[in-house]
C-alpha cells in the first residue's frame, strides 16, 4: 500500500530557532481507536513527513523528538476512512492524543488492481521464472531418468533448458520419441490403477515432456547428452504446458480439475522459487503429452505430491482428462525407500509453516464486496523458508503484505490463471521461529445475495488468507462489519457488538485453537437457550423470508423458515445430549445453528453449523415443493441436524491426519445420526 507524504505545519519561530527546538523536543503519544473505542493496531500514522505504524497491542505510536508547534496528523487503515487531525504540541511534558476512525463506506465498483502494491509479482527471480523460454538444444539418445517407481526413457530427440535462476536450471523440454513406465509397489495400488486405467501398470509412449525440478536432473541430462547447434522444437510443447498449468476455470469439470485447478491451484513458478530459496526441499515433475493420454503428470515432491488434499505421500501419477472416463489420480503413495524401510506413515509432516493465530478484520458492503485485513502468525517448520503459500480465493485480490510495518513482495497472478497467493519473505526464516504478516485484500464471490434476506456464503475455507486449513489449529480474533439490517454469526464466542453509521459491527474471539474459521450472514431472527444438561449456549438463526429460488412458490405456499426454529433447537438439544453422553464433553461451550439458502447439504464449522433451507420446511411444505421426492428428502432432513452437530466431535474435536482418514469423520457422523434416531425415534 502506498502512503502519501504528510507535511507538518512548523511555526516560523521553530524554523528560525531550530537548535533550541531540538533541545526542547517533546514526547508525544498518539492512540488510534475504532468507533467502539477499541484500539486499532496496524494503522499508518503520518506526521512531519514520517509514517509510523500503530503497535499491535496498544494501538499507539510514540514520538520522542517533536518540537513545540502545530502538526497535521493523518491516519490510514484498511476498512476505515482516512482521518486527519491538527494537534498542538506544547512544552511542559509528555502529551497524548486520541484519534478515532470511522468505518469506510463500501463502494459499488472498485478497481482493485489499481490499488495493489508495486511489490505484487515483483520478485526478480520469480519474474525470471515466469518469463523464461526454452533455449539451446541437447541431443539425447536412450537416456533414462528414474524417479522413485517412475521411469522416463528418452529414446531419441531434443532437450532444451530454460535459463538458470539463482545459478540453477529448473525446467527442461523434450521433443522426440520416448516412453513413461510406472509399476505400483503394492497389489492394492496395482488393483486400483487397473480399475481406473484398465491396466495394473503404466506404459505410455510420448512425443513431448516438460520437466520441472529442483534436484540434479539438469546435471544428469547434460552428462548424458550432446549440445548441438540446431533450432529448438520446444516452443509448442512448452506453450501447451504453460497454458494448462496456468489456467484456472471457475467451474471444474471433474474431481481432478477441482483439486488441481481450484482455490489451491499451484503456481509452479512460485513453488520452484520457494525451493530455490530454501534448498531444503526438492521436487521433480514430468508433464507428459502421451500418445494415449495427453495430460499425464508424474510428481515426486518432498512437500507432498498433492498438498491440496492434504496428503503426505510424495509420489503421484495424475491423468487430467475431464471429458474422458479415465480422469483421476491414478497413483498416490509414499517413496519406495520408505516402503522398503517400513517407515511410510500418513502422519508425516510435509508442511512449510504452522498457523498459530489469526486476527481478521472483515467488512462486507451492501453490494456484497468484501474487504479484509488479516494479521496471521505462524511458526516456520523448514529452515530458510522465504515463500509461503496461503489458501485465498483467487477473486480476493491482495493489495499489500507487510511484515513489521514494512511492505514485502508477494505473488498473485490473475484469478483466471494460477492466481494462488504467496508471500515472499525478505530473507530466509529460521526453523522454529515465529513470523507475523499483515495482508490486505478485497474482492467478490465470497457472499452472494440469494434474496429474501438470505446469503450464500462461499469460499468457506478461503475467505481469509489461511494456512493448512483443517490441519493446523490456531486461535482467532475476528471483527466483522456488515450492513446494519443484517446479522452476522461466526465461530468462537461473541465479545461485543456495536453500530458504525450504516454498519453493524461484531467482535468474536476463540481462545481454543480451531481448525478453520467461518461465518454465516443474513436477515436472521435469533432463538437462544442455555441448555442445562450440557451447559451449552445454543442458538438458532433463521429468516422470515425465502430466497429468490422459492419466490414463485411462496406466493401459493406459506413459507416462513423461522417458524421451524424451535424444531431445529429441539433437535440440537437432543443431539448434544446424546453425543455428550456417548462421546464426552466438547470445549467450545457454544453452538450456533444457522439457515443457509442451499437446499440439499449442510456443513459444520467449530461452534457453527450451516443447515440447508429444507431443514426449515415442514413435511407439508416439502411435499408441495418437491412432490414424490419429499419422502427421501424427509429422511435427509431427519438426519442432517444430528449429522452436522456430531461433526463438532468428528472433524473438529477429532480431526484427520490426511485424506486417508477423512472418511472416518463422515462415517462417525453417519453413525452418530443413527444413534440420535435410535434414542429419539
């Protein structure tokens, strides 16, 4: 974020008597507060040509060398209007001034990129990787490159490299005749491969391959090949690779596209940069244009072959073919050396950092536009880490990243490309050290007005810059500002609420580490009860109107979701009683059940449950709306509340180490819903 220069108004006497003024310098403290009186950390205070940042704990800046006189102070912080105030500094001792900010009015049209820091995508080594093209030609004959259980054989053709970055070559392009072979280590993996591909092993002829690596692949190729003076044929293959690697669609056509091209899409150049900077982790990837399968991807990575899952396995073979029958993850397993040494484990830690605490200030405008400031603290796990990847919806555009008040570079390409967000630290961080970053961002597609006072909340794990969501557990300090006619419900415990002109503000705190944070939002009516047996504070939030999808039906059928709030409360009370008896107490102390406009699924976050709209319709209404399918729908409605409530135990109280265990969360939730029906039916 750029910040304007500020000119103080210095008295003529002070100019003429500069030396005496310095001798009689006055200590001044400026406190910045929000409309509710809470201190504001991270605000930029401009005075006398200097820019200072308010302290994280006290919301203050201190100046010890101000001469007596009159000064114009400007204060700026994302989410608030810029404030200006003239202060008078007089001799006689330390003085303190308080400047109170007002919430910024949300605009209906915002040119986000025009507000971005000049440090976006500015790292020179990243720029070199991003713009690199293959050049030079090496002739290869019968060269084999083996990585774990995969073998690439380059029978005859050309290999071209991109220019070295930081003294290391990290990409190569082959064109010619070759083949890729892979034979799974276990019968389980071989049987699965046969199920999805038609054969228990892979033997794929190819005409081109793009290699991305930070190991010794370049040296291995150069040692076994001959440099020749001929035109490179790599251009088409490299262009095809970049088109695929850098494209992100809004609507994935298959599971593979959802995993690889969704909110956590990999920016290969940024990932390579991270490995180049630390040199503690390495990877090898082959993008294979095969004769039978035109987009095969073979990956061996110290950071996990498919971290989006999450998965600790280092070796993967993926066939991307969204319109075909063999699209899928064909192979995903540990290294052969781990299997041979009996050390393969789903508990392996492949993370670079570990989240510790989030302080997030979020404002949602009347046009659903979201702005946010997230200060995240994390512990470094890999020595020398400089590039840190966050989970953030690509439609949320990062404006700036700061560390210790100073802007630092970051990476975020277009949301239609590989637009994941990475922060670039100025220097390698030591393993075990703690780092705090502040990220400003804004954009759309987090909430969508569904009509009738209902909102669909999307990006439920990426509405803020998150680290290792549903794996790391961190504490949260959450502040929200929304149009005052709506109610926002979040995880944790409500600390306070207040009004700021046309906005309703609320502050939520969780001292208990959570795996994820979320919120729901709408024209809610609140029903609450202190449940004596479990000691839990229970809340149900529902609307009096229905979303636009049911607007026509509501003209003929009386539809008032809030009329079923008491029923939802009873199911929640009974669920809590049954599950606490069987599974033990939870630490959260509160549970909010909230209505969402989606019809046919629910979701559970720590202390916050999203129930489908159908759970707030009675059997007659469901019959009139859905006809014959209402019977099956009724079975779903009977189970959805206890199922989602049980995820407070299975998923949040007890999480999963990797995707291998994730099914247990759903399995135990189904079992829990059965217990509920048995004891209440």
